[in-house]
């Protein structure tokens, strides 16, 4: 399907971003000890919304004119995954000592 309007392209990219984040939360559900902490923290929900919106913004940066719905969906889905992998693999400046708690960096690692 060919999408001619920017609104349609952004909408499909937002669906792609939402699909990637749904997969991310599904992966987190496989870690029940951390899931409860992530669900309760507004910072994690804000990060989820930010990733979806970032994916939705990609057609603005990449596309001009008509484009396929599949490409828009792919841009929306790939962007959160790429950003999450980049952030999760940034080396820590210092080693942690003491009790380990979940962090935003841990949240993005899946």
C-alpha cells in the first residue's frame, strides 16, 4: 500500500513504534521480579511513550513524497530497537556496589 500523506506515514510509523514497545514489554514480562518495578515507575512509561514518538518522527526525517506502508512501519519499529540497543550497551563509568536495583539502562536492555 502506498501512503501519500505525511499524516498517514507518521500514523503507520507510530504503529510500528508501538509494536516494538509492545514486544519490549512482553520481553520484560519474562522477568517478573523486575516487571513490577518497571510497571510502577512513571519514568519507564515516559521512556516507552518517547520511543513510540521517536519512531513516529522518522518519516519526517527519512521520507519525501509517497512511500510504502511497510517502509513506514519498519522505520517506526526499528527506531526504538536501535536506540534501546545503543543505550543498553553504553559501558558504565563506575562499577555498582551494594544491592542491585533496576535502572533505566536495565529497562532498555532486553
